[in-house]
C-alpha cells in the first residue's frame, strides 16, 4: 500500500498515513531504535504492508518512496476545504442533501416456513 504521511510525532516515532485506497487512515508506530526504524515527516510518500487489528489499520514494514512528496500538505488541505466551501455556497441544495437525515425505509419480514408451505401448496395443487 502507498500512503502520504499527514501527521507525525517524532519523539514517539508515530505517524498517521492517508492511504491510496482512500479508506480509513493507517497508524504507524515504531520503536525508535534498531535497524528497522524509519524516520518519516509530514508529506513523505511511503510504501507499507497494511494490517488490520480490530478497528485500526496498521502500517507495517514502512519504506520511504519519496521525501517531501507532498511538502505543502497543509496548503493542499486548506485549499480543498476552501473549494468545498465555495461549492456548498454555490449549490446550497447539494449541501442540504449531504447533511439531511437518511430517509426511512420500510421493510417486511417474511416467514419462510409459511411462504414455503404456500409455494408447495400452489405447485402441488393442495389447499
């Protein structure tokens, strides 16, 4: 999996990664000693193995592909927020639809034993 580091804590050797599949963010936690330690900074492009543990996505075996791949990450995110706000101002009905509560859907529970008996009766001509 490829991802861009969006947050780091150098003192704790931790990072949060935005993944290429646009799924949940991945967490990278490393021991800051040993041969496997990789220093990453915000905006670095890394490749890693993805593992899931309960509700968390964990980045393992990180390899740096490009340093400062997205060096202006804060600017990119601010611009994206600005564009989103402009769209919502220009199209208020779209913004309302996004935040509207979900429509209630009706459903019915089918009793399979009763339905099966009716089907058998109908196909065999038995009442």
